[in-house]
C-alpha cells in the first residue's frame, strides 16, 4: 500500500497536480538539466524567443492550459513583438501552442487521443528506423550503440534516473544516425518533444526504467546483429508497451485530478 501511495504521489507531482518532481522537472527559474533539449536563447531574435518559450513548455515553467502573450515575451527579452509572434506561430505549427484571439497563445494540453496519435506514428516510424539502422555497417556507430546501452544498464542498476534519461536520448540519436531516412528521424524527434513533459512524469514512476532497459537492450542486440525484421518487431513491441502502461496510468492516476490535460 505504501508503494502504491508513493507511486500516486510521484505521478501527481510530475504531472503538475502538485508543483514539481524533485530532481526531474525543473521550475521556471532554474536552468534546464542536461537531460532536456537545449534551451539557451541564441541566434536571431525569433530564435531567442522560440528557445525561451519552448524551454519553459518542456520543463513545465509554462503549464498545460497556461497562456503566454507576444507582449509578455517581447518585454522580457527587450525586443519588438514581431519576432516573438513569428516564434509563437512556429511553436503553434509544431504542436506546442494554440492561438486564441484576444487571449494569446495557450500551452497545448495532451489528451488520451493525442497520446495515442503520437504513438501510432512513433510505432510505425521508429520500427522502420530500427529496421533500417540494422543495415548500417558503420562499426564506430555500432560501438557507440553498445557503449551507450551499457551506460543505460548501469544507470538503471544505480537508480540514477537522470543518467538513464541522458543515455536513452543518446541511444536513440545513434539509432537515428544509423538510419538513412533523416526525415523520419526528425518527425519522431518532434513527436518526442510534444510528449516530453508527460514522459518525465512517466519515468518518475517506480520501476518503469527497470522494465524499459531490457526492452531497449533486445532492440540494440538485433540492430548490431543486422537483423532488421527483429529490430523492427522489438521496437514496435517496446513502444506499444510504453503506450499501454502510460495510458493506464493517465486514466487511473492523473487525468481524474487535472482540468487541462497533461
């Protein structure tokens, strides 16, 4: 019973039923950890605004259902509203914001339908990517895949969630680089960013990393063995397992307690 209560508490915090997940989700005033997509505002004015707002969405500095305005960001960055509007429109196009007349842009809330649509695409594309990656004969990339998988296993054994998430991101980046279809990888990366905030909360659940690690290992072994069909089958199986467990958790432990989705 105590473990169940701890699990519910972790998930509720992670999905902003409460304020934060210690050591996993960073608040608006702290820098993003190395496990999260880059957020330093650099480059053009539009890029600066884009990086700032996107970072806050990903780390829950801007929560689902919360509004942001071009004037607010323009004042904060000491720039005109035009590059900020362009940045917000781009984030809307990428699925992170919804424009509402006279109110600004609302941070998109993911529903169960959204989660299922994301995973419908991920299952197909990442399965194909794993199959094509098995044809890659670059020994340096294969060695990097082995080394990163070992780091994932070590992090799981040490209960080091941050190290595991970092290794997981690197592992998938290597697999993407082994696939000749760069467009497919870019689509998957965009989808992963759309459910990033949900994923962090999902990984906060006790035992999820331990269950996921051997699933990753079987995919990696198939890719290194050059067995594309098996790599695709195992990748699809892994992603469907993630989807099924995530949906159960959202239905039973999260969505009943939030108004705007996740």
